[in-house]
């Protein structure tokens, strides 16, 4: 099962305000992968292709590109939100020892 975490900014479904959550988007290449074990008859639902979760901020942009494959849409969205994605990456990087010391003395 795919966790509801935005594939662009990694924002979790539970981090969004109630009623403003994102959604999963089905792209042109969407394909559910269902399997039945012929020996036991057990049904397995695997992770589908062409199916991605987007937070409420990125959802309208993803829906507008849903006529493309998931990979094409993801590449286009990464280009469109490149600055925002870079800021998120920098914010999530661990601080060096010198940065932690500076922060400790400035507070």
C-alpha cells in the first residue's frame, strides 16, 4: 500500500488541516496490480503503477497533468517546483557542529 505522503514535498496526509488533505492521482499509465495465488486462492493487492499521492498544495497541478504518465507528470512537477523542493531538502539536512553551536548561542 502506498503511504499518503506527497511525492514532491514529502508532506504527510496527517500534517494537513482537516478537510484540506491531498489525494491520490491516477495518471495515464495507471494499472492496478492484483494477483490471485493459484495454490491457496488468496488475493493480493500490490502497489499500482501510475498512482501517486499529492498534498493539497500540489494536487491541482498534478490533476492538470493526469493525462500524462506518472513519470512525465512527476518530471514536469519537479521542474515547476524545483526551488521549493530544494528549500525542503536544505531544511531537512542535518546541521554541522559549527551550525549547532552558533544556533545554541544565538538563542
